[in-house]
C-alpha cells in the first residue's frame, strides 16, 4: 500500500522554482529518502507533503488524506521533525514531552519513550543545555509521540558528530522495525545509503533518479576500484589477464584495476583469483566501492558538497 | 479534565508558559520586581503624606495606578513582543504548528500568562502599598479590575502588532523599548504628570499610555467610567485595531 502519493508537485517562490514537477510514491513500511545538495528543493517538497506549505500545483495524498485540505487531521496522525525548529530555552525535556503528548489524542507513553531514546538522565535538563545530538533525539521523540504510522524527518543529522549520527541512524532503523513508514531528507549520501530502502535524488527541484541505493549504484555509479601492490613488477601475461577485468592504472608499484561488478562477477574476487592463479605475490589489497556520492556526481557532473 | 481537547491543551500550554515566564529573569524582573523598587524608591523620597499637588492625596496613593500602567505597558511592549517574535524566529512556533494545536490556543495561552503576571505585579504593588505606606483606596475594586483588563488587552494588542510587523526578534525588542521608555516618563506612568512642565504634558496627549494612567488613576480614586469616555474610547479603539492588525500580520515563521 502507498502511504504517500505525490503527483506533479510544483512550488515556486517568486521567480525561483524550488520544486519542479516531481512525482513519487512511498510504500508502507519503507524508509524513503529525498537526497540532494542544499537548495535542491528537499525541504520545500517535504513541507508541502507535511501540509505546512501550499504547493502551486500538483496533488499530494498522505495516508489517504489530502495534505492541503485535511492538514489539521494529518498533523494529528503523523510525526514531523523539522529542519529548523526549537523549543523554548528553559523548557525541560520531560515538560516538552508532557506538553506535546497533551496535544495528541492517543499519544504513546513519554515515560517509556524517554528511556528508549536515551534521554532518561536528561529528563530535568533544560532545552538550551542539551547537546546537538540530544536535541535531535528529543525531536525524534516528539515526532513519534503521536504514535504515527508515518514519520517525516528533515535533515536529521546535520551538524552532529559521527558518533551521534550513528546513534540516530540506529533509532531511525528501530522505527522502521516497529512498522513505521519514514520519509526523510538528507544531503549526506552516506546517510541515505545507510538508512534508505529507496531514494529519490533531487537536483534543482527535479528528481534526477529514483531507485534503491544499490540499484542506483549498480546502474549509474562510476567504476569500482581494486588496488594492490606488486613489489616484483607486472608480468605481461598477468597484465593481459587483468585487462580483461577492467582498465589498469599504475602508481609506482601500486596497481589499480577499475571495473564494474555485475551480478555474476565480483571485481575484487576476480582480481584475487587471477593473481593467485598466476601465483603472483601481492600485498595491501584494497577495494573502493562506488557510493551514492558517485551516482550524484555521475548524474549532475558536480560534487554534492560544494 | 472536562471541556474537550482544546481546553486541556490550553490549560497545559498556559501552565507551561507560566513556568517559562518565571524562569526568564528579565521579564519577571520588569513585571514583578522593578515596579516594587520604584514604589519603595519614591516612597522613601516622598513618603505618602497628603500633597497639594494631588488634591490632598499622597504620592504613593496616586503611584499605584500609575505603576500598574507601567506594568501593563511593559507586559505589552516587552513580554508579549519579545516572546512572540522570538518564538517565531527560533522556530518554536514552527514546531508547534506540526501538531494539531490551533494557533488561537498558542496565542491565548500567551495572553493569559502575561495577563496573570501583570495582575500579579499589580497585586504585589497593592500589598506593598497597603502594608508599608497605608495607601488609600477610594474606588470600586471591580471597576478598577475592569479598567485594568481593558487597558492590558489593548496594550497586548500593541505587542502583537510589533511582533508581527518587525522583521526580526531583535528589532522587535529594540523598537518595543524605544517606544516604551520615553512613554513611561512622558505619560505619567513612571512619575506623576503633575511634576512635568506644561509643554511636555502636551506631548503626552499623543501617547496611548497616558490614557491608561488617566483611566486607572481615575477609577482608583472612585471616579465614574462616564468621566473617562475619552480614555475608554482610546483603549477600545486600540484594542480593536490591535486584534485586527495582529490577525493580519501574524506569521508562523
């Protein structure tokens, strides 16, 4: 079943086109990511879907509701984490949970939630005293407080250190395992790759590609690179055998094979098999897999982080 | 709790905002403490002996309604303005907007809390005046309370307008103060207008706070509402203007 259905969504601010005619669906129980650089239109798109912004054109159906005309009802059954929002500085963690719980008709018990999100010892801390990661965990708590089937997470881990980021990722995955559907935006390709079942890559307000991260990488990313060091030099017959697997580059005694893995051919395994079959001693074998970052580069010709 | 979900939300929001107000030292100071300091300062200078300036009433007798006007102005132009502008700028309103709460509930909670704090400020003044300076109260308590409610809501409206039309919280705060401070001294709220020269008294006719001082001082000494039709008219006009403009200028972000 489709939880979100977006058809021909378009939103402009004056002359700037923030989102240009995008369409996609989000299936029940998946983590769907809108990824792309800052300014690609991700936040505008997600806020239109949440019912916080009015699109110029297009239809959006969320949990069977029209996100424009039923926005109040939608807000009572979805959980939303915003990119830029705050709580009053002097509000304590438990007070925020207690207050927001009172805004919903059948919220989950925040006393349980506070433990699940690792905020138990910050229960009486004021919002302004929390670290970035703790604030984000509190916002996730507020987003799941209404016990929603659908959770929106906008730039969840921006500004967090890697450790806090990984902790947040674990939390998001645990939401999916509870059967919740998640629509998120991120400009971290690594985050999208780690978390998302499917991603839509946004650039200049348009969807440049949409699929599972693996499929996108398979079909669009540059080549995989397998490198190793040969102290004794490259015998010509080995070079010939390796050149069947991919393009060969040399950096001193370092050999780099650039090629593509397919379903029945793993580049790294083939390189190793060829080397050991020829009885060649090698060391420091490394493989570099292509990432969504490479997919983006391939699609747009530029790096995601300028 | 009875009264449906919106009432329960309003109650929760109001209680939360009450706690937040008292945790914010600046707002609590100007609403609750500073007027008492003024009272004790001028009380220690002039005492509350009957004075020819004030038709035989003492300085403190006429200062309590004037300082109440000062609290009303501070609440409207500082507490309301700063809170609403900062809530918008920091994204606190945005966060609330993602929930089913109605904007009316958010604003109502804010008005109730600031009103209660303003009322508390006045009560503290009356208690201090009664016990330390034995002030004379010649009016009707209900009548004074009615005037207090009208003037408070009118000035809160001004605060909402400022918060609505100023681009940032910082400018809203500065503009609020720039309007507030001269007005406190020229309207008779900070000290009796009888002490001001004639030319400056003419300026006060253009300041809305002057009408608050007139109305509250009048009701305090037992004058009838009918003797203050101009003051009431200005306040009612300001209130209507405030409600219309603040609805038109309210922004979530």
